[in-house]
C-alpha cells in the first residue's frame, strides 16, 4: 500500500485547488482522477470576476468571451439585469480545468477511487490500482460522489441538466446575446440558460424534475420564442447531460478523516447553478484543514471542526440558507424571488456603489 499525507480524489476545480493549496503549504499529496486532462465537463462555463480573484488572471487562450453579468428572464416576460462589478468571462471547461492542473508541481495521477475504510489512524482508499493510505482524504469527485458515499453522507438534492451547443459567429453572438449570460426562470423546479462562448452559444436546462431537464425538454426550450431570439431559431447539437447540486451543502461536509469539497460537498449556488467559484474556495478550505491535521496529528473531530470553521468564515455554508426548492418550485415563485433580489440589489448599489448584487 502506498502512503501519502493527503489523498485528493477528483482533479476538477475543487480538487486542483485543494492540491495547489497543499503544495503551497508544503504538505505531500496524491491527486487522483479517473480521467486524463484535458477532460470535458458539461458546463455553461460562466466565470464571475471573483473566480480570477482566487485563481489569478485567466489566460487569454482559456478565456472565450468577456461576460458583463446576467440577464434574468421571468415567466411573465420581464427581464432583470444584474451586472458584475467588473467583467468575468466564459471558458471551455476542458481548457480551464487543464490550465488549473497544469500549474501543479505534481500532476494528477490517473485512477478510479472505489471506496475507503478507516484503519489505525489512516484512511485506506481502494482504487482500481494499488490501495492508498492517507491521514486525510479530500473528496472532490463531483456531484455523484463516491467519497461522499464512503463517508456515509447523504447528498442533497441533485438537479438533472442537459446542455447543447448552438454554433454561431462572433459578430452574430454580439448582436443577439451581447456579453451577457441569460438565465430563464420558465421551467418548474429549475431554470434554463443561454451562455455566449467564442463560436457558439451553450444552451441548457436544469431541473429537479427529470422530465423537465432531458433532451426533449431542452428541445422545447430551444424552440421557445424568447430563446429563439437569442439562437436565431437554430437547433442544438452535441447534447450532454450531467447533475447539479441544488440544495447547498448537506448537514455534514465530511466524516472522520474524509472532507468533501466542490460539487461533492454541495457547494453550488442553487439559484443559477454557479459552482466553480465555490468549488475552488471549498477545495482550499479542505486543504487548509487537512494540512493542519497532518502537521498537528489531529484526529477526525478536530479536522471536521476546523473545516467547518473555515467554510463558515468563507461564507460557504450560507449556500444552504435559502430554500431554493420552494423558490424554484414554479416559474411564478421564481419570478417573485428574482424581483425581490433585483430590487434589493438596486437599493444596495444606490447606497453603496462598491457592493456586489446578490448572486453575481
Ligand atoms: C450543465 C451545467 C452547467 C453549469 N454551468 C456553470 C457555470 O456557468 N458556472 C459555474 O460556476 N458553474 C457551473 N456549473 C457547475 C460547475 O460545473 C460545478 O460546480 C464544478 O464543475 C464543480 O467542480 P468540482 O471540482 O467540484 O467537480 P467536477 O468539475 O465535476 O470534477 C470532478 C472530478 O472528479 C473526477 N472523478 C469523479 N469520480 C471519480 C472517481 N471515482 N475516481 C477518481 N476521479 C473521479 C472526475 O473525472 C472530475 O474530473 C454547471 C454545471 C452543469 C452540470
């Protein structure tokens, strides 16, 4: 059995950020991913500017398009605008995630995590290769997490999501969507979106109801008049499905010597599906708690308490505070929520121009 102080399972934004933080703190680790990089992840690829505050400037070769904020479209036909305090960008996830792992001194290792058991102060992780013994295991293996199952943590609600690509030239994208991410609250228990990229729009639907977020539901969304104005009525291609955590982090974000970060820990803003920023931030908190546990020889309870403290200090547990199941239950309830948010944000920006609008 190979021994490492920390094993990070999953090399997406959460796992890559955890590994990078462990390198900064001088703590040995293995980063394991079942895929080789670059690997794709179905995603609208919208990064608010706060992501580059965490990662440093996203290179020009990775940025696809500048994004100024959101247009929120409601069922009654109204549109609300929420502008970022400065531009963000859209990215292709295969290039963005490959860029994150390319900055690590120790590249990810290819392998599948299967399960884990605690033995004599170690977590013994079973993989499709040799077992790995570690003091702390960081589960950053996405929305359907085997690390979460190994820690016996029931995940929160997961939305079904389906996304397609609509190829379009840059000039036409500028004319139709501008540099804005469009979110439509017209789908029960979820939403749809249109995200501008370099030579395509990414159009998708996500809902807790499977029948509202499959390929047929996406076909209906694409065929709707308001979405058609943005897509020029073109059909989608390259349909891909995935899951999105929709109820914030569950009551426990780890157990014993296992910590969950990113989608595995439910760190997604359920109102828009934004998760990359929270994956990076929670991955770093997990690494910081793991490093302290390794250096000071902590047992599970101290490790868990430190992780909760760091998540709380970073505002990450507030993702579970709003009951988005009731907010998004019907398009009408979503509209009431959006109206309230935008009026709050207008009031906040008139009293303090530096404050960010909610959800941006
Ligand atoms: C359709 C869609 C659109 C989205 N749009 C946006 C958006 O515009 N902006 C935004 O901020 N967020 C968006 N999100 C959310 C965002 O994609 C996630 O929050 C983010 O990818 C979470 O990062 P992560 O590192 O936790 O997990 P992931 O990116 O899912 O990475 C998990 C990694 O774990 C690996 N893995 C999984 N299982 C195992 C195993 N058993 N063994 C080894 N490795 C394993 C996988 O190969 C993968 O590399 C969207 C999500 C979806 C589904």
